[in-house]
C-alpha cells in the first residue's frame, strides 16, 4: 500500500521565504549568511531535469565564466539532496553558475543546502529565472505549464505568487500552441513574444512568422498582417462555408492554453450545437488530457 502524500503547501505560502535564499544575502541577514559557508564538489552536483530553462546564451555564459574565473562565485547555488541519495545533490537555483564553474574548471562551488519538495524546486527555478529577466518566452511558458499539469496550479495561483496577471500567464502558455518552427524563431530571438502572440491560433502562423522575420516587421505591423491573412474558413453542415467569429477564435485560444492542446470549435450554421475537436500529438499528451478531464 502506498503511503499517502502529505498535502502540498499553497503556491503563495512562503514564496517570499523561498526566494529569500535566491536573493543575495546581506550583512544584516545573519541566518542566511551562516548557511552559505559551505561548498561541494562540482561533480557531486547535478542539474534539475525539470528546470524550465532549456537554452543558455553562449555569449552570456562566456561573460559569466570570465567573471567566475576572476572573482569566483559570489552568490551560492541553492541545492537539495537528490532523492536517490548516494551523496549527490540537485540544483534548485544557479544552474548557469554551475555550468560556468565547470567551464572555469572550479572543483568546488559554494552552496546553500535546503530541503525542498518537487513543487517548491520548480517554483524557485521559475521565479529565479523570471527575476533575472533573461528566460525565453517559450521556457517561461513551459515552466508555467509544468506547474499547472504536474502540480495542479491554476493560472490565478501562479499569478498571485509570481506577481504576474492571470492574462500574462494565459498568454504565455498560449505560445506553446504555436507550430514548432515559430517557437524556434521565438526561442532564438528572431521573433519577440509580442510578435508571437499575434500568431496564436492562426493556421498560417509559420508562413506569417517567416514573413515577419524577413521584412523585420514591428509588432503592430505583424498584427495587421495576421488580421489580413485570414484563417481558412470552416464548412457548415449545410455545405456552406462561413468564417469563424472573433469570440470563437478566442474561446479556442483559451481552451488551447488551459489544455495544452490545439482546439478547434465548429458551430453548426444557424444552430446552437457543434463540435469541439482536441488534437493531441502523442499518447503521453492524451494521458495528460485524460487526467485533466477526470480531475486527477
């Protein structure tokens, strides 16, 4: 018989306390300062597989490596003991510093060892990256999605805890419904999040994104281009073709953001009934959908 899991603490509970360890300790904070006076071998520390950041800018990493080579690591990493034991540790915050320390051929790094749950690890990782303002829009959205899918957090929960509006969370997650080619342009900085948001729900998103990049369009011009490049119309039961109204498209986008799937709504012309079609890319995503629908 499996042991019941202890109830998880609310997302907003103590996040300020969690983040007090991410902030640089001050001279007046004796308790935090005392906990930082220890170090671990770099080869006993491993990155968190659930880390929301997936990309590390080479130029920024070179700069950080040079700084660490000259001055060392000023702000300690936050780690926790790996659940598997064996005297190894998992990074909660500070993976960039750990990577740079390896580049600088440091054998020891300063750390703070904390006892965190899986959900707290992910929360701290997301918050640390967002506070540094260099997390890509796609990585940020993936982090939000992880919190929703794996730990049952709502957009309202995350908005309150992270100091973001619910609409910001929703708009971020919608970016994950864009085609992979568009997400790649956003990931490598060729498209901004503002540009990408104009393409959410558009069936020609990849084509329009290419044109935006090629012409160097502003966000406002991208919005105009997306509006003039109409989505293909839907075919009604009567055989006539009708265009989707803005409300329907918005509902599709909201459902896509909540479920993490591409959603298509087809109204029967002149009637109140219709169809909602959910598109999943693999069986794992189908399992995720079933868990959401069953409330598990």
